[in-house]
């Protein structure tokens, strides 16, 4: 049984499918994830590596950018026909994603929750807490990649 979030994901998916071709869904979701990764890298450079001097405004802006994309309805870009079984090497999404929507929804909720926590920690300016929150975001990314992304 699909819960409320799952039903919303399914409806959003059907809506996106009607509006965007599978190739476009893949292109837009890859762009979103690339932009989030770039912003995570900016935070990492300042808070984890120290390779760039810490600037609270920049870290807050990067965290807010990640949150904006994470909470923008990315699930609607996972329509039927957007996995490797139909799109080959244009994507790394495993077809098993569509057979495990409850698990995918759980992972998505974990991700957005971790991103929202990162945003609040970034606003606090506490670099140790930001570092921990960034690590939690990374763990949620890995959990989804391990299950639903080809190598």
C-alpha cells in the first residue's frame, strides 16, 4: 500500500510524465543533483576540509540552495521509462526503484529531513554541528545510491 507521501510521489510522477519526456526528466533531475553536489562541496570545503575560509553567509546560502532543490518535487522527475532498462547509459537509475516505491519514499524523506537539518545548523553558525549535519546528508545520499543507482 502506498502511503500519503507515496501517493503524492505517484501523482507527481504521473503529472511530470504528461509534461516531460523521459529524457527531459533525466536531464533535469541530474542537473538538480549536480547543483546540490556542488553546493555540498562548497560547505565541505569550508567546514570539513578548511581548504576555503569559513564564511557563514556562503554556507547558509549553499545549504538553502540544497534545501530548495531537495524540497522542490524532485520525485516528479522519476517517471516510468526513466531507468536503465529503457534509457541505457543516459541514467544510472535501476529499474528496481519502481518496484520499491515505499523504500524510495522512505529514503527521500530521510534525505529531505537531513537537508532541512543541515539548513538549520548552517543558520546556527556552529561549524561542528554543520559538519555533522553535512555528514548525515551524505549518508542519506549513499543509502539511496547503494540501493537504486548503478555503479
